């Protein structure tokens, strides 16, 4: 694919190449094919340069505009992919931009809702905040309610879409010419990023996110979610109840107002834990700037464009991960990390288990209350990076949330320990995983797997009997022919069962070979029944072993 095709796009490719070259990111130019667009005056030094430091990466993304800044912000939440120093630097990316003129803002409102002076009782032309994609203004509804109106800047969607297409092209080139890009599924990461940023551009979706959070915390007086005013909300304009309060990390102001910072730390951490471990729907950008303490001590959350979800599969993986950590079981923890990984390469499980064991040894004798959860997460994810694993995006964001929650908690209360806030939710996950209902579901799934296994066996036995009936006493059984059956047995959950089934087949084949060729005619039906029964017994063993194994977990 030729880079730089399309009207007006050549200039953008050249701009990206120039910025990267100037900041010493020559390795990126080579990997993505941008070298052809690099100014010749910059090419010799930049392409030969080593990877730029974290600050240069941040500055380059800032120069490249909103799409690349948002990419950097998301990468700052991916400790499984990005080293700690780069995470810290990318987290400094502040999406601030010069405001667009008031007449352009009013033009957007007019196109979506009508004249601003007719829609609102009052509308402040001076913005409260201005980012590269959106701009926020204060206003008052006809009934006197104070609101904030978020307007998507004109042309923002077109700029983002063009940059996303360029990123897809660069990722495709990198996957074909740079090994790590394929291992880490860079194309998949770009697609995921594209879905995230496009969803953030849709203010209708952000409004729905806010209402979902409000429903989840409807009975919790400690957390407050601003109301959405749908009559004045569209995909380009979002109207929310105005949130008043102190920034949650403004310690001096909180002390002057007489707030109990220890209680605030616990409430903030508990809210984040509830989102992840109970509700399965969480705020993906819970930095202190999005949390305000109101006059009654409630914590108000804002900015619901970036969210994450924990589906049943991820919930189960998180349960297994936490249980393995609690039991300090390095093999189980390694297996869980490998199962969760989305990387496109084989995982060296023994080596991973050894590194996980070294990680566990660091905390083997530590008191749970004294463990720095943020540091623990960072060290575990360092092991993940060493083995080039790639966690699901939601897991990476959750890991970042843990780091942020503990950091905020200790700003508010130096004695704060995240473990205490997480414990009730982790225990609930543990009990759910080991509840009678969960065990019954395990039995049901194992039974279905065993039934599939039994259904396959007669077909395979028929094939073996046809070999004998055809007069052949020389049987060649290739390991590859057993792989589908063994793979299905492994899905039931126990490698030992796979070995038992393989051994049963080998024994059955041996008996077939020993049969007298002339007598095979009357023995074949008997053997078919016998081996089918053997299949049923194997299936029963698979079911029973899987049940015992899961019950033991």
C-alpha cells in the first residue's frame, strides 16, 4: 500500500514525519514507512537516532494534535505495553486548546437546537474550558437550572477520521516490516483506539454513559452523577447539570472547609472498586480533575466519554487472577496471565511461571496491610511486558485505576491502604466464583463438553473399524489426528483427562490390531459398542475430573 494517497493527505504524512524526525523518533519512521516523507535535512541524524526519551515522545504527540494526544493519553493507561517512565510522561498530556470564537459555538447550537438565546435563559460566551475536540460553556435553562453545555468543535470529526485512517495505514505497514508490531497486534490496538475516540465524539453516548452511572449509584449518597438534560442534548451538544465543589486533590481547600480526608479517600476508592468488581461498568479516566467534593461531602464525577466494561469472561479472569495472587500460586497466576493475553505469539509458560514466582517472593512475608498495591501492580505488569504479553484494554485501564486510586488515597490520607477498600469486593468475587450456582454452571458446561466428546467418539471409532474391515492390520495413528479430540478435552479443563483419553485410544487400537483378520467381521459390531462405551467412560471421567478440579479452586 502506498502511503500518502488521497486529497490533501500527503501534507499530513509529511507533517507527521517531520515532527517525529525532529524529536529523534527515527525508529518509528523506519517501522511505519514514514521515512519517505521525512525532510532530507532531518533524515540522516533522526533515522539513525536511538529511541527518544519520554519527554520527546510527549512533545511530539502534543504537536501532532488531538488524535495523537488522545492516543498518548490512552497509552498512559496501558502499563502492560508502556514502561513506567513513559506512562508518567504521557499522563502529563493535557488536552487544552485555544477556544473557538463564540459565533462558531452559537452556530453549532443553532444547527442542532435553535438560537442559543431562545434555548437557554442565559448562555455565557466565555468558555469554562476548551480542549481540542470540545468546548464547555456555562448556561442556565428556562427553569433557572444551572448547567454546562459541551459543544463539539466544528471540523473535529473530520480531523479525527483522517488521522485514524493514517494511523491504520502506518500500523499495517509496521506489522509487515517490524516484528514487535505483529506480536503486539498493533493493527488491533489502532482499531480499538479508533472505536474509543469515535465513541467519545458522540455526546449522545456520553449522556447514556452518565445515566448508567447514575443508576448504578442511585442509592449511594457518597457519589453524585450530574443529570443529563436530553431536551438540549444531541450528538454535538451535551447539556449536563453543573457540578460545584472542590477538586478532590486540593488538600488545603479541603482542610479549610473541614472535610474528613480519610473518609473521602475511602469513598473514592470504594466507588472505583464498585464500578469494576460489582457493576462491570467503569469510568476509564478517573483522574482528580474529574472528581469534585461537594458541600455535603459527596464526590461528584464528571466527563463520561471514556468508559470500560467487564464482561462475564473478564470477570472470571479477574477472579482467577486475584485468587492466584492471594494463594501465591505462581503456576496458576502464570496460566491466567497467558490466558488473558491477546499477544500473537506462543507464551513460554515455565519461564513466565519462574518470573511470577520471583515476583510473588517479593511479597511472600509482607503484611497485606503494608503492601503498596500500586507498586505491586506495576511490578506484575513489568513481568507481563518482559514476556511480551498484551492484556485486554479493560485490564490495562483497571490496573491504571488501581495506581491512580492508591495515589489519590495517599494524597488525601498518608495512612491510606487500598487493600481495605478493595477487600469487600474481592471477597464478593471469590464467593461468587465458589457459590453453589457457580459450581452448578461449571458442571453444566463440563457436561456439555463431555457430551460433545462422546458424540465425536463413535465417528472416530467407525473410522477405525472400517480400517479393520477393509483387511488392514497395519494401523498408523498420527498424533495430529488426535489433536482435535485432545483440544476439546483440554477445554473441559484438565490435561490429565486428555492423557487418559489418548491412552484409551492407543489401547483400543492395539486390541484392534491384535484381532484375527478372518474373525473381524463378527467382532466389529462388538468392538464398536465396546469402544463407544469407552468413549462414554472417558467423557464421564472428563466431566468428573473437571468438576473436582474447579471445586478445588
